[in-house]
C-alpha cells in the first residue's frame, strides 16, 4: 500500500511540474519569439525599440526607424526580403545568420514597436 502511495505522489509531482512548465511557456509574460534574434542581430544599429542611436544615424543617414511611417511602406514580406537580401551597401543580408522563420518573427516583433489604437 505504501509503495502505491509513493508512486501516486511521484506521478502527481511529475504532472504538476509538467503543467507548470507548459503554463509558463504560454505565459503572456514570455518574450516575443522575434525579440532574441532582433536583440542579437538588429539592436546595435536599429536600437532597442526600433529607433537607431545617434551614432548609427550619423554613420548611416538612411537607416530605418521602425515607426508607423515605415510600416505604411513595408509589409512583413518586404521586411523579410530586406533581411534576406540586404539593402544597398549599408544593410547586410542575414540569410546566413537567421532562418526564414526567424526573419518572419523579427518582422512581427518590430511591428510591435508601433502602438496602434485600431
């Protein structure tokens, strides 16, 4: 009888641990999927929230700011295309560093920088 109680208790603990991990994984407090690749590959030039630092604006006067005006002209697909192919001599291609899926996540993430009331 005691062995069955120990096994039951272990099963309850294992299920509880799995359930809490699953709940955490889908938690709204979790970072967006595109945040890590953005931070690693884009933040230095485009800034933490899509506003390039002054040093980058000086070095690259045409560098994009991820604001409402940017997204009026650029769809998710066009952002992925720029990440894949690069743009001019200033924006290099990231096809060797990011998968297509990561590029899509980055495109979704930078869109979150713009607050909309719609």
